[in-house]
């Protein structure tokens, strides 16, 4: 059942794209289902790709799944900010490339592109400060690994 919410609202986000499933990335979603068990609102499920996905219509942003995630991949974000980083890999460029086809390599192109200074590379992975993000999507457009996503689908490649 969908929950009626006032905009802007908060919802959980899984910081893993799932491109690392075949390589055994130590930073990615393991599909263990702990987050699914923790959610009382049936707002999170493990998809066919083995990665947890959040149904924003059902999520109330309580953070139970984030607290339960053994990989610490889930965080509650402000849904007014549509630009998100779908990676939690902390390895440097070459090692990150080997682990996942869509992992952040810490190239800092997003950081240089952002006119609001809302995105920074920390521990070789991009992080967005939602308090400053304008949701313009330029970081998503410029990201060579397609790690940064626009949840609206506006900046998606065709």
C-alpha cells in the first residue's frame, strides 16, 4: 500500500548498481535480504539481479533498512534531490574497474563539473551533499562510468 506523502519527503536508497554481482565486489549488495526483513512497510525487495531495490511509494524513510544493512549500502535521502551515486566501492581506479563495470573510480570529473560544489570524492567514491545539490544532472551526464544516476530518468542515456 502506498503512503501519502508531502513533498519533499525522505526515502531509502541502495548505493549499489549491481554491476559487480559476477565479480564478488566486497562493497556491493550481497542480496542477503536483511533489509527486506527489517522493513515493516514492504518497501524494499531483492530484485532478480540480486540487488536490493526500494519502492519509494511505500518507503517512509524510517531508516530501519539502513540500520540493518550489513554492507552499510543503504542511506535515507531527500527525494527532492534526484541525483544519486549508485556505488559504494572505495578501491582506486584500476582495482575498482576490475571489481565492477559501473563502479566509481574516483576520477573527480563529477567534482570538477559541479558548479554548486555539492559532490566530492571521498575514499575514492563520489558523495553528494544533498544540502547543496541543485539536481541539474551535469555530474550524471559527465560521469564516464555512469555511476551517478538521475532518478527522474532525464539524464539517462538513450
